[in-house]
C-alpha cells in the first residue's frame, strides 16, 4: 500500500502548486478509497517483468520447435537421468536399426 501511496504522490507532483492546501497521506488514502486502486499503474514494473519473462519463454519454445528432434532427444535423456535408476523398464530395451518416414 505504501508503494501505491508513493506512486500517487509522485504522479500528483506537477499539480501540487494548483491545490489550495498541501496534500498529505490521509488525502491520498481517501482518494484511493474511491475505487481508484484498480486503475493505478504502480504495478507496471511487475507487469513489464512478467511480459519480458513470457517473451523469453516464447523465444525458448520457438527455438525448441525449430530443433524439435534435438529437444526430444534431450528430454528423453533427462527423463532417463531422473527416473532411470528408480523406475525399472517394464519391457526390455531394444535397438532401432532404421526409422522409416510415413
């Protein structure tokens, strides 16, 4: 809440000379009670960070899609490392000599 009050105070700074009296914390809190909390942009930094993270995730997904075979192999190798010792295979492993395309 303090971050929101500071944000509103900073946003009111250019207009303080036109007010009749000095604005204090109680005035800002009363102003925020008028359902203005939802339209404040004091969380814009968090939103920008979230958008940047999502864009990075999208780039990673696009890269993995471009290299789908390599990604699939590394995914199975991670599964084998993680669960290979604790979960024995249900069927014996066999070698694939050739894979044909459909």
